DNA sequence: ATTTTATATCGTATATTTACGAAATACGAA
DNA sequence: TTCGTATTTCGTAAATATACGATATAAAAT
C-alpha cells in the first residue's frame, strides 16, 4: 500500500473549489452579475463594461464556460452569453451547503 | 482622461473574488471544513488529513491566513489554527448576497 | 468585391500558484 | 547539551493564470 497521503480530495470539495475558482477574479464576478441581471448579454456589452482588453475578456468568458456556469450561442455576427441556469443552481447549492459548515452566532 | 477601460472593478467584486480565491483549491476547502467542524485544529492534525507534503499544507494555511479567514496561535510546540469567525461571517454574507444575483426558479 | 463590425485565437511575456524536499527554527524532553 | 517533534521557510521546478496586441474568421453593410 502507498502512503496514507495517497487519498484523493472528496468530490464535494473538488466541486466547491472549481466553482470558487470560476469566481476568483473580479472580472468574472462582474460578468456573472451582468449576465444575471439581464438574462443574457452580447460579448460586446460585456467587453465594454470590463476594464480589460477584449481578448482578455474573451479568455475570462472561456473560463466561465469551462467551469460550466456560462453558455454561449452564436447569433451572427454576435455571440450571446448567458448563465446556464441548471449549472448555476447546482453550483449555488454546493456553495450554500459549504457556507453552512460554520454557523454565524 | 484615460480610456474608459481605466475604471476599476468594484470593491464588492474584488472582495467576492478574494474570498473565492481562498476557496479555490480542494485542499483549502477541506481545511476549512476541518476547522469548522472542530472549532480549532493543530497543524499536525490538518497535515495528516491532507494528501500533500507538510510544507505544501503550510503554504495553503498561509493563503487562508492571507485571505483573513483563518487565524493561528502559537501553543508551543504546536500551532493552533481556527477560523476567524468575524471574517468568516463577512465572507459568508458576501457570498450569500452574490449567489442571490440569480434566483433558482 | 471591399470594408466594417464582432469576436476568437495566436503568440508571447510576466506573474502567480502549486508542489516537493531540504534546511532552519523553536521548544520540550532526556 | 543533544535529540526529537512540530512547523515554517527556502530553493526551485513545473503548471496555470493573466494580460496584451496582432492576426484570423465570419457575417453584414456598403
């Protein structure tokens, strides 16, 4: 048998961490707020609001997609982004549960 | 005046992102769970549970301290870690509020 | 057919994160 | 004083993240 350190992290912890990572940059937090407020946004509007180069914003959008919270659809010639409600609900539940680990007194 | 991109991110978004970053690694999520469950832990116990080298665990503890969620006290020859309740409460509030940006239907 | 608009991708530079083992520190015990 | 235990810090390597401008692509407008 290998060392006892060989245990993996729990699925739950991995998921919480993944979601947290998606929110770990102010630009991505800001984008999520925009998307939530308007149901959907074209990249255009997002990029205008975020104080970073368009190519960088694009990268952040990719990260959000990769985390699964955001989806896009091609509406030529623009791309419409929106929150994936199902995934968001999931993520929110994981996070809410995690926040319960310590009660406020 | 500089370009309109020169705006900064909001304080709120920066704070959410900072706390999120603290929770963006499964090891740190696991540590927070341990601390919350037992009120406090010696480094020893934490390091035994986390499948990483002690020096790496120490680094993760430093990150949690840096984010302000965790505090330590020296009880020779050990170090006792605990969640900073005030900061945790704060973090939790920021997150709960953020999670409200989109309601579950 | 050319230009303009919208967006992604590429190439790249720099910074940060993550990880490890070895060495340092600090203390209590023998 | 020497030894053992607990923990951090150091040195360092490798991976990932962040940012930009330039270039590519695709469709719309002219």
